[in-house]
C-alpha cells in the first residue's frame, strides 16, 4: 500500500473488510485469515478488532446479517447505504439479458450473471426489486421481449456436456455425419468454446492431427468421447496470413483473434488464428482481387484451385 503516512491504516482495513464482504460471506476465522494473507496487513486480526470494524460499517449504514449456526456463523453484507437507482429501461434490459442467457443453456455463464445480479442487489433500493419482479412477470406473461431468440432446447444436454469439455481442457473424439453424404467421420479435437450462429450451435476447437481450427455443427454430431490426454494447444500454431489493399485496407475491421499490421502505404497484413478454415476461405474469396493469401502455401493453392474451377464454369 502506497503513501501509508497519508492515510488511516485502520480506515483502509475497514474498507478492505467492506470489499471482501461484498464478494462473499465469511465467518470471523475466515476474515482473520484473509487479513493475515494481505501483504499490507500481514497479521491476523483478533475477534474484538473484527467486531469493531463490523460495527463501524453498520454505523455507516451498511446492513450486515447476524451470524447463525445455519450458515457457519458467517457475516453477509445485505444492503449498502449508497444505492443505485435504475430506470425502468435499465430493469427491462437486465431481464432481457437474463432471458437471453437462459436460452443459451450455458450453466457457467448463467451462474456468473446470477452472481453479478446478487451482488448488485445490495446496492439497489427495495422498490427496484419490487419493480423488477413486476416488470419480469409482465414481460413473461405477454412474451414481449422484442428479442430474436432461437430455440436451442434440443441441444441442451449436448451444450452442457461440451461446456464441461471446454472447461476441463481435455481432448475429445467427435463422430459426425458429413453433410449431404451418408458417411461419418471421426476426429480428435481440443475444444475451445461453443459458438452460436442463428439457430445453429458449433463446438469450436483445434485439431492437433491436421493443425487446423475446426467448427463442428451440433446438428451433425452422432457421438462424443472424452480422451485421457490433456489439450496442449487450443488454437493452431500456424496462422493464415493475407494482405488487403485499396478501400479494404482502410476500412477493414479485424475479426476476433486477428492481428493487423501496416505493410505498405496501400496495404495491410492480417494474421488470423481462430477462424475455421472453410469459413475463412469463403470470406476471403468475397474480398476478390483486393485480397492475397500469403501463408500457408496450402491455403494459397486451395484458393487458386477454387478460382480455377469457378472460371471453368464460365468457359462456354
């Protein structure tokens, strides 16, 4: 802690106590241990000192619950004295966000939002909670969310499974149907994330055997198996590098995972790691002669072959 001589060390510890109680409920022993692990405090606080700090917060207007055997005698910050007044539009936005995330069936994301809202509730006036409940009930009854929500319920179980796969960072084996064909294909994937595109859900990850980033549509997946091998890399170590010129060079907005370097006065050089190869090729072809793939050579050859086949369609 800087400028120790210019602040009250006791006031600092009271503020620190307020901060940790906003994050989680703690008993006296846990509070003491927390302070002993802080480099600016470094010594455990006695029960008497902690109670004094708690009473200071209460005197300042903070509502703190009394400890009980039912919660291991933990203290909980219930309400802060300085409250945030949210408008009706603010509350509607929060409710829509909840509804949207619920329909993605991502447990971790849903829990994170609930955790944020629980913390935020401590800084809202009581009437905000009442308005929130009334607005939510009205929106659900009338179904007037004004949101384009796609129905992913058929993939709920699979979404939960792949969410765990991504969190555990282990390789998986996926068997899937090849679109418009009767055959199936099995690949090994180091899963990175789930992607939602309109009414489709994809598992996105790195294939260590062909050194490619791949997106697999849930619609075509017929089987999965978690392998005992940990993921070594969640993205390809070899980027695709391309140049853009002309108007594209000045107006191009990088996609997620892309790095842009100024190459020449009328060129930019883009390196991308994360986009699935087939999707990337389709995108780059749309840029026409304002785009040139520099690396790797296999992608250059694929583009040349695609352009050649396209030209053949127009020979006659």
